[in-house]
C-alpha cells in the first residue's frame, strides 16, 4: 500500500459466493478474500509456491506476476494467483471449484466409523463433569435472614453432602435476582474439577435440568470437527465440520508456527480457528434446535500446536529443540474470553498433551479406544500429516510421532484433495486392458483424489504390474493411459470429459513417490516404536487405525503398499476420527478427565528423529511393499498369484 | 579345558560370478564367511584388482599417478596393454570419462569404438565405467554392450534411474551389471530386486556400494559393506549375496592430502609415497569390509595390496 493512494477505496466482488469487499489500492487479493470470509485455498500461506489460490479475473485490473504455477495459456485467459495479485481497480473475481474450500460433503466422513467406535469404548461411567441440580429453597424471613449465598449453599449441601463446593464470582453477581425471579426455585450448574472440586458456575431461575448440552471438538490442522452432545441422555444431537480457517495461513503446523511469528500472526491464527469454531457452533445449534445459553461445557482435542494456537499461546518453542510445549494440561479456563460464542460460564477443557508433537488428539484417541485399559498389546495408528503412533496396553504405553507429510490429506499430490464430494476414493484396474474403475465420494464427477483413494490407486497399480516396487511406471505397457507428463510418467485416472474441472485427473510418479515417503514414515515409525519396546510386529494383538483421509480404509490395500503391517486382517479396527471420539467420551464422563491425565502421564515419547534405527527402517520402507518382502508374506503370495494369472 | 575360538554360524554364501571370457576369465565370490575369516569358512576365490585406464588423457592426476604410464595416457589401447604386459593386471577398468556431458561429451558411437578396440587388445576381463549420467550412460553402455557382445564385460554404474535399459541390454548380450547405489544397504537390496525382476541372472550382478577414501568417509562405506555381508551370510538375505566391486582409485587420488606437492607442505612427507599409501590403505580397508574387486591405479599400491591378500589367504 503506498501512502499516496491510501484512502482510495476499491470494491471487489467474489463469485460464485457473490461477496463484495472493499479494499485499498494495491491491497493483496488473497488477504482481501480471507478478510471478507471468502472460502479460498492457500496451502502455502500466500508464499506463491503452491498454486492452490488460482482465481480468474473477470473484470478489472490487478498487478500480478506470472509464476511457474500459472501456464501462459491460463494467464492469457485471466488466471492469476490471488496471493501474488495486487488490486488496481474495481474487480470481479471468479473462484474456480479447485481453489474453493469446499465443505458441504465432508460430512460423509463424519458419520464413518461410528459403529466401530461404539464397539470400542467401554469401562467408563456416564457422569459428565458438568451437572445441573434443581433446588427449592426456603424463602428468607426476618427470623432467618442469612445471606442469599449461604442459603443457596445450604440447599446445595443437602444434595452433595460434605463435598467441598466453591463459587464462581459471576454467579454471585446475579444471585439475588435469579433467586427471586425463580421464587426460590433455581437450577444450578456445577463443574467437577479435578483440582478444585465442585464449582458452582451458573444459576438459572426455575427448572432447566432438561437443557444441558456440551460441545466436543477436534481441532485438526486441516479441518475442525464438532459435535453437540446432550448430557442428559449421552447422545450426539448434531455434528458438523469445516476447514480450519488457519489453512489460509499455511497447510501444516510448521508453516502455522512460522506465521505466528509475524506481527499480529498469533492473534490472526487464534481468531481464524475461533471463527471456524463459532461457525460450526452456529450450525450445530441450528441443526439441533437448541439455544446457545443451554450449552454448559466444551471439550476440545487437538495437536499441541492447534491447542496452543486456540489458547493464544505462542507456539514458537514447539519447533525449537528441545521441543517444549508451554503446557501439557491447561489450567481451568472459560471459553468466551477466547472469542468463542458461548455463555460466559462455559468452561473449556482441553485434552492434555504429551509433548510438542504428541498432542491431545492422540491422548483423546487412546482414551476413546481404551488402549490404556486393556491387557491386549495394541498398536494405535493415527494416519495423517503428522502421523502418531502408540503401542502398549493397560500396564505401559509408548508413543511416537512421525512427519508423514500431507499426502494422506491430498497435499503434495497433483490432483490431491481432502475426502469431500467428488474425491476419488475407490479404484480398481482391469488386468486385461489396464482400464480403471473409479468411485467417487457422493458418486459425483471426479474432482480429485483423497488419501484413501491414493492408497487404493497405488495398491491397484502395483498389484496389476503397472508400477514397479519403486513406484515407477512400466512405460512400455499397451495403454494410452500411461504417458509422459511434466513430472515424468503419469497414469490418467479420469479423462477430462469425466471430471468436474474438465481436465484430466492423473497420478504422477512424483505423487506416487510422495505417497511412498508418507507410508514409509508411518511404517518405519511403527516398526521403530515396536522394536524399541522389545517386541515385534506379529506380537501385536490389535491394531486401531484412526484418520480422516476417507470414509474408510481398505486394510488389505494399505497392507499391499506397506503402510500397515501384514497381520491377520481381523486384528485391525478402523475408527475414523479418534480425537473427536475421545473428546466426546470425556464430555460424557468425568472419570475420563483424570484418566486422560493419567494416560498422558504414562506415555513416554520416543523421539524418532533421535533414533538411528528410524532412518534405516525408513529407507527400507521406501519400496512396495517393503525392501524386506518377508515382512509382507500375504502380499507376496497375492503378487505371485497375480503374476501367474497375467503371465508376467 | 581347551579354549575354543568362538565361531559365527553362517547360513548363507556369496554367489560366484564369472568375469570376462576365455582363458583369462576370473571367478569371484563364493565366500561362506566374513572376509579372510578362513578359520570359520571358505574363501574359494581371492579378491581381484583391476587397473584403471582412462579413455581420454587424465587432467587432474598428480605426478605420482601419471609417472608409471608415461607415453600411453593419450592412447587407451596402449595404456591397457601396458597395464597387462608391464604391470601384470588381472583385470582392466576403462573409465569412460570422455563421455561426460559436462566435459568432452564424446558421442556414444565413438566411445564404444574405443571400448571395442581395448577389448580386442587385451584378454583379461574388462570393466567399463560410465559417468553416472543416466541418459548418457544408457546411450553409451547400450552401444558398448552391443559392440562387445561375447566379451562378457562388467559394465556400470547401473542405477535405479537407468537400470531398465542398460539391464535389458546386459541380459541380451550377457554382460555383468554393476548395481550402484549411494551408501545404503536398503537401496542396494532394492536395486538388486529390481534387476532380478527385470530378468538379470544372479551370475551377472555385482554390487557397487559407492565408496570413498580414507579421511573422506570411508567408515560409512565400510559399515554399509559390513552390513551387506552380515545380511548375506548370517541372515540369509539372498538379494544381498552378491560380490562387491569398489571403484576406489579415483576417490583417493583426487583428495587434497594426496595432491599437495612435497615442497608445498613438507610436513606431509613425500607426495609420491603419500599417494601410494593412501590408495593402498584405503583399498585394504575395503578388502576387510568385503570387497571382491578393487579398481586401483598405482602399480606400487597394487603390489602392496596383493602382498597383503597373499598373506591373509595362505593358511
């Protein structure tokens, strides 16, 4: 922005949302879009390197350099990178489908895994931290003119015996009026806190016991998922999700931490995630038909960075050796000062974390699936950008986290996308003519490939002998789907006429390489962790797979590419979003609050980057399914059979 | 009570491969124990040393390395003959430095003609080493392979990026491929698997683990070679049971410690002696790690190493 021109207001209209914003001369177009709440992608945080924020200038002028991300042809048609564009005149901007943060159909993934989840969670009593009591008090008289608060406490004591009860000051402020409005019949809300005992957090006139709700949230780096819970009946009333708006400031935790160090960056990130949460709360309230004031509690699980950013704690030291978080367990705090649109008495409980890279999300998963309660040796794997692994049982647990990269969530993949409508999720290939069979989420026209799709495609191409163990194409095969593209050989998954954007959807050797790296990091992480505790893969009695890369995972195909260990298939359970599961159960059971702290406390963290074995295991895993084929006997049998069939 | 020397139980054996053709063909490999552990197993074939010949006059060799080859460095055929006739070379390695796209960038046909002439001039096994530029090596080595069919060359480096075409050509014309990977046991195994899948017979594969000289990370090469042998012999890892070739001469003779002239730094001692010892000692370290074929340069360094091999293999 130049001094000379400041003050000159320009209007920018974003289509297809029809949102109009005003901006100053030479303002950055991406920042203007984000400020106006326009859903736009920007994986690299506006650095100009990812090309995901491409937009089409329909009217008006911008000052924009053409980078390698925009072809000459596109540039001529008016395509620009929003982050590289400065506004020169009134504008009309079209945001194409591939640059939009689409949410509507993400919901499909929410529903997934619920049944499996129900099968896992046992051993906890239904006893929410927040409870309501209806109390009838004897009105004061001249003979009995003790204070309102003493009178209330006398009534409460009758209910709770000798238990110590403390009172939050805001309750006292409205006490006199509420008691009289309710004609000495009131409902009090108490919060059970492990440290301070029972706390009186709210008082309402009359009997409102039937209206007691709680919010459970999983704050993911990519997406935020929330549920509205009925604490009287232990039920999910509504669920919703949205992309984390922080995504516009960078795709992974490292770029977010980097952004937080810019002036005002931390505040902007905090506000972005709070805005996402508020939007979801609004949807939940509307879906369930309840009132905001009846929400009494909030439980949140997220990785350490997400938790610190939500609380506005500087995450700088998370990524600097020796990688120390500011807190593992947050002290009791209320949600509204953070900007979350709930009543001021609502407390926010964050699931404790273990270390900088092992957060409340993994603790929640362990908690929700009861890994820490059972005798069986269990491997818990949360497949995501930041892969997290726990091994153990009721006696001991060890955790590790490995950076798998964003491939499982569609990042770094030419036509990758999150598991939303139009994402290719299932894939098969004919061994005869090498033609594919493609299934998308929502059965709509294909618009990209999600994590589950990527796993299935690579497994199928490998099984059919289209790619070798290094993930490179056998280019001589008789099909026009294998061709030479900009990034080496590629396979055309869907022709332009079959896709949403009218462009071929391809899988390149670079994409396959990225997936192989991601799966190698996950597998090597598991292997290193398992061996570090003196056991071996076959001893693992149960494998719980969590993740949000699709509505399901084909265990067999995940084993085929060497992502998961080759164990009898009945040992695997897919639970979908483990973090949200743990948050929900914690909302339902106060027992799990202390259990969560216990679980977090009993999980030492193995720093894989410090382990010399990890790198060795990682390189060995950079092969399909693995350099040591004997670790994958079932895959070997299957491949041998396939070879005989097609005679290669 | 008598003292028993603790012994390792080996379960594997290194594959035997035949190098070259005719009367002077050599066999390497076949070991059933760690290098020179003759008290534990057999070492049926001693390690072999190939003498280096450049296909264009070397530009950066120190005086000490050039001196034994005075008058022949501009003629690869004469040079190769001198190695065999004057210095008793049991193998020759022709380094195709002239084909380097960043250097002379000599064409494939011309380079292959030179290889053919050398191959015809000598009868000992011939190694042909490219520049590790995938496109260029593919072009050059395929041409070489075709022109020298029947000669059973040992050719490389064959890497993950060019193994298919060079490998296919080696299968067709029965040459041995040098499977080259950057100092990593897993990558070495992966390439062997890929070559096997392509159809290269086991008797036509030799591993190049990528080596360096003393002072330049030789311990990494040592460790990887040692692990390859442990996997092959004690863990029955079939895809690592191949002989190993080490292209060590160029690594030692290019170091600063070898190139500095005597008068520039008298503390380092005589430059000639220094170079010979650096080469001999580096080669010896690699032999102890499991090398089956060494590519060496100076006749005196070769003499020292031969003597050591002799002493270590006579029981």
